[in-house]
C-alpha cells in the first residue's frame, strides 16, 4: 500500500496505490484522519488510479472519510478510480463521487 498526501489551497489530495483491504484501510484511515484534523481542508480528493485491489473495507474507508469531511463542512471526491475500484463504486452506488476522470472513453 502506498499513500502520498499532498496539500493544496483548501484541499488535501491522497494518492493511494496497491491494495485496499481490511489491514491497509485502517492504516490509511489513521493517516488521513490525522492530516484532515491538522489541515482542515474544504475538500478531500482520493486519487485511486493506482489501486489494484479494493474490497468492502475500501468502500468503508471512502464513506467514513466522506462523513468526516461533511462533519467539518467539506466534501470528498474520488479521482480516476482504477477499473476494479470503479466497478466497486458502481456496485455500491457511489459513482457520484467520481470527478476528473481523464481516461478517454470512460463512462
């Protein structure tokens, strides 16, 4: 699992790579929540193009961060989900969170 957190003007971008499962989701959650509490961004962008595997723990991670951001008056967006993540988001009814999908022909 890779996690690269970058700060922008009023946003936080978390680029995640590798697998998101029960073990890695917990580590990502702890690190992200700490950064969110420190920087108080108005938007959290989860960049998921490098995620090779994601199970229901990944959905829980995303929804938990969405709730946290909303409780702070902000929002969450998923950027460029990999095909397995896109499929999982579609099955979970969460495609509304996807932004800036720059892959040509993606639907």
